[in-house]
């Protein structure tokens, strides 16, 4: 096994560079070609404004700023050459902040987090839909609403789906005590908690690290830095919480009334999220599409990482939405972006979104069945003019390119069928061989400079990445690769692509910035079921280190009457609830919440005591188990070895 080269120390901070001539020409072409004279979205985004939060900044209890929309005040006038003009337009729209009336009785606060929070007024209080990422931003949004609509109590909470920007701020609008007392029902789709927790715990470390690239967490805000993420401006960095649902929606057509508000639900699992629902408010003639219909092409595979979403199911779900609710809808609103008013416009918007996902799915499969690979389809496929000319189909968050590759991955997997690609070298070894074949690192950098100067940034990035992985300390390669990624970012219409490119440039220039925000909060961990907790431990076992370790732990959960045998052997941690014929090394008696707390306190005697866990037998078995656990690294390298 060849050792991985170590990354060179941080280099001095390098200022951003202006856009290259080819980028300037491309931006000018877009300005002349796209329908910027269509200002309907700007009218809709401003419609119903009641008040803005001034200043916008939201602070945590310790004074840390967790959100500040005022940092996007630069988004005025014409787009500079360092920002794709279509993305600039989208960011101007998304950055609009304040309390807005959707219809009388339904209000949204937009621009106080990545997502929107919605307030539906009932007979005695207000129902909150999707309480943002952080308690701090959710509380600020509720305060803004109450300042202008009165001190209405929260009488219900609705999570539309299992992504953290739609539930993480829940304890900023209600309390566990009010929920437990039955004063505030929490409504969510079936299997919500399992998916919400699993996504943020199992691969949470890797997702959070990549999400820092995705949302440009370390980038300066400005025309040469982060200008938005297409779906929202960025994510807040406050306290993430979770209150489990008390009312589960399981069936399309299910109707519930909370505080006098009638709601009719549509189940939409495996669309934008594995657990998702849409909700119609018949008395308001209003439809909340959650995140299934927004003013962008969404992700089929988010670049932070996730399970590939199903565009076929997604498209059919929107058809069902139109069939179920179209005749009774005068306004469509979502948990991102701005509403669409008027029945005809609302239906046209939904049809466009439906056809967008259906077209990508069907045409990708047509070409797959002709032998095309994902990258070939991504390079070839174009949307029909009717879709291309609709602003809400543009790839500000998802993209045709990476969504098509996701469809290929969903149906065909990672392998494209070419045996030459079946057993390729990993990046470091491939990089060394490429560099040697191309005449050495200096020669590659010289040739890449030529590609850079002619505007072939994609090729320059590919070959320079080989040099950096072969020789991570090669200063000229790092510098030119950073400059190349920067130009790719300037040209990107997709906000996520821009953030990835510019984040890569930043780490090449300044060193790794890690993971500024992590979603796997104490509330998330507390809601791990026993089996999910065992799975979370299993993925931390260092297999080779545990090859020769054998141990068994019995766990009795007195509150739910369940018993488990957890076994470590052959480098694998397994578990079973079946009766066991042999004795365990150690037995633990506790409750399900205390067991989850053990994940925080640790498998030590002190940790057991703090978690309230009783142990009998050879307690050293727990120390042996703990010794082979290898937690994730929130600062792993991305653009370097």
C-alpha cells in the first residue's frame, strides 16, 4: 500500500481575481439572451410585504451571529462579471426578507434562514409550518409575526418533510412541555423521525463537511464570493432541535382540523425527501407544496450527498397534486421562495415543474437504453424551449448536468460498463501516473496555463487536480487550480456549483476550513431509536482494529420492555432482540432515552453514571468496544489528498 502524501501547510491568503475575458463574454451573452425583461417574479416576491426585520442579524444567547441577511445588501443593480447574471437575479429574489401576507390568515417570514416559515392563523392561535433550521431564527421570525399580527399562541406545528431546514428551529416556536401536555400537536408525514435522524447521524459527518462547500460557509459574501445558494441564501448556524411528531399523516386525502384550520394532506414520499407531504387549506384556497415545487430545478442528488431521489415519482406526485387540489387553489406557496397567485398561473407553474422532472427522467432513460453514460447524457441533454424559457426551471440549486448523472446512478450504479473503468486507480496513484505520462508536474502546469488562458477551465481543473494529488506541495499547481476553480465559480448559474468551486479555491489558498455547522445535535441523538443507535455505533467500528476482538453486551430497556444482545466479532457490530443461549460479557439496564444519552457521555464508567445506566458483569468490555470506535473527521480533505 502506498502512503498518502501529506498536505502542505496553509499558504498565505490570496485575494480573488477578476473574471477572465471568456467569462465576461459568456455573461454578456446571457444578459442578451435570457428574458430579464420578465419581472413577474420580482412582483410576486415583493407582494404582501408587511414589514422587514431591521437589522436582520439574529444572535445566539452568547452573542454569536447565527444569521445576517444584511450581508447580502450588495445584491443590487446589474450583475458584475464575476457572477452569472441569472444567478444574480435569483439571489436578488431570494434575499428579499420580511413578513409577507400570502392570503388573509396565512403569512410567511422569508429571508431569515435557508427556508421559509409559514404562519396559518386559527381560531385561537397560529399553526407554524416548517420552523427553519435554528431555534434562534425561528424565534426571531415568530417575534416579527407577533409584532404585526398580535401575541397569538402557537397551537400547532407542521413539518412538511424530513430535512433539517424544516424542523430544526422547532424549540424556537414551542416547547417540549407544551407538546407533551397536548397543547401543541406536532404533525408530520409517516416515517418522519427515522429519516430526519438517520440522514443527519449515519453519514452526517461527511454530509456536513460537504455542506460547508455546498452553502459556501467559509466564503466572504460579495460579488467575488458567496452570493446565495439558489434555494435560499445560506443556512443559519444556530441551535438545531427536534420535537418528535404527535400526529402522523399516513394517507393521501387524510383531513385534520387543528385550531379550526382544515388541512387536507397528500403523501409524497421519495420525492424531494424520503418522508414528505403537501397540504391544502381548502378554506383559504391555498396549497403548500412543501419542497416539491419551487422556483428552481431542485436536486435529484444533492451535492452534499444523499440517497438519489426519484424524478419519476416526483413528476407523478405533482400530477396528483394538480388533480387533487387544482380546482380549489388560488395560491401556491412553498417552504422556499415566493408564492404564485391566481389559479391559472398556479396550475401552469405546477405543470412546468412536473414536466421538468418527467422530461429529465424519461429522456435520460431513453439515452441510457441507447448505451449513453451519465456524463455523455449530461453533456448532450437540453430542455425543450417551453421549459428552458421558464425561470423556475433554471438550475440554481439542482442542475440538468448533475441531475442527469443522478438518474444514471439510480438505475445503473457507478459503473458505466466500460471494463477499463472497472478497476481504476484512486486519485493519488492516478495523479502520479498521469503527471509522469504528461512530462512531470511543471510541464503539466505550463500546459494547464495555456488551457486557462484560452478559457478551457474544465480541462485545466482536471489536469491540475492530478498534479495536486500527485504532489500536494506543488505551489504553482495549487495556485493555478485555485484560480481555475474561481473562474468556474464566476461562470456558474448554479449557486451550489459556484459555492463548491469557490470553496475549493479557498481551501487551496488558505487551508481547510472544516465544518462550521453540524446538524447532528443533542436532540437528534436523543431521538435515535435503540436500533438506530446500534447502527450508528456499527459504522464507527474500525474494522481492522477490531478483527480479533470478541464481546457481547446485553441491554435491557425498562421503559419499553425491550432487550437486545449487541455483539462485536470479525470487525462487525451486530445486534438481535431474540433470546440468547449464552451469557453476555456485561449487561446494561437503562431506558431508551438514557441509552441515547450514552452516545454523548461515552462508554466509560463516568459516562455510564452520567447517563444513569446500571452495569453488571465485566465493564471492561465496554472500554474494549470504545477502543475500536473511530468517529468521523469533520475536516477531511476534499481538493487535496
